[in-house]
C-alpha cells in the first residue's frame, strides 16, 4: 500500500495492489482518511487497479451499504475509486448505486485514473 498527498491538487491518493478482503479495504480507506486529516483534505483517490477483491457479493454489498458507519469516512469526504479497465463495470457501478441509495453518495467509480482525478478537480469548483 502506498499513500501520497498531492499538495498542488490537495488530494490524497491511496494505491493498493494484490488481494484485498473487506477488512483490508476498510484499513486502507481509514489510512487514507487519516493522511487527509493531517492536511485538512477530504478528497481522496483509491487506486485499486492492481487489486483483487476477495469479498463475496453480499459482503461487498453490506460494505457499500454501511460505508460511513464502518470506515472513518464522513459526508464531507469525496473520493474516486479507480478500477482496472478490465473489471466488470456494471458490478462496480452497482456498488456505487447501493452506497448512493443508502445516503452515502460521496464517491464515484472510474476505470481510468485521469477520469477520477478530473472529477475530483471539477467538483472542487
């Protein structure tokens, strides 16, 4: 796991590779949030292009449904999640919808890093 703070864009980037259980995902989200708090930053990118999620459909559904309750994220955060372009896009976007339906529309899924960065920059204006 690698965590960086981009001072020019005021964004924390967390990059994870390898396998990741739901508890691993919670851990790297919380580490990104902690880095952001050190810089008064609530915008994050989670780059998981080289990560394989090991959670079941139900585990991932519950995770996205309860995102703010089980992580250190708040309604003040905005984050982009960057998946590999080879991932199942409809499945990933489904989880984005689950979170939004449960009042946690604080993130968007992307399949190109540049798209996620652009979205965060545009939403700052």
